[in-house]
C-alpha cells in the first residue's frame, strides 16, 4: 500500500487503459460544449524516492479520438486539426513534478502534430486501493487547458453572431488508474 498518504510507493506504474479516461471538451458556436475522448493510449509513471525526481510519459493514438459524431471525428482527424495521417500520436513527457498543497503540478512537453509546447497538469492523487483480485491501483485525476492555436490547430469559421464555430480553448480531463508494472 502507499508509502505515505500523499503518493503511491516508489517504482514503475503503468496506466490501466480499461480504467483510465482521457477526455477533452471545447466550445462549439461559442456556447455549447463538444466532448470527446481518446480510446487508445499507453503511459508510465516513474515514482521516485523524492517526488521531484518522479516522471510521467504518455502516448495517445490520435486516430482514437471519439466525439460520438463520425463526421466531426473525421474532420478533427484531418489536416485541419490533428492530421493523424502524418502525426499518428500525441505525446506528453514530464519535465518536472512538484507538490502543491494537497496536489501536484506536473510540467511537461505536449506534442501535437509534431509541434512540442510546454503544458502543466494540475494533478490530484486520490489514493491507492486493492482491487478484488489483490492488485494494487493508484488513482489520479488531472486537468489542463490549452489554446489549440498554440499547436497550429487554427481552422475555424466565424458565425453570423460573431462567435467562432470551434473554441480556441481545449479543456483536458484525465481520470487515471495505474498499477505497478510487475502486476
């Protein structure tokens, strides 16, 4: 079980894709929210003796984006947005981890369409539990907001109302379960 109440034990942890969700949402027509999630990804957490030496690495299959509308998904995967044909993955690699009150900030590099920019995730560690089969699970939630135009995703249309069809801000929400790599 956890070494302390604020973090999992040291070692390598891998994301459990069956119990991890990588979601996003953006404004549509200036007022509504369009939500989506990535269905395919992998990630590893290296929990060090000191939290500042810990690291996170995640690879997301860009073609696995699902918003529930096939035509919209096709457009988001096209050259107007993610360009999955030439850039099949989104990547996050941490550069720093620090405790902030009851949570953490994880700084890192986010790569979208081959363009790498800094991103800070606000992370909450929700605890370590044992599943019914005796497997250890560490539970995390994380959030960040990006301006998609910083990564070159600039396609848009101005509506008669003056609102943009697609909002510039993309809100990222992660609910993660990780397990020791040797489980």
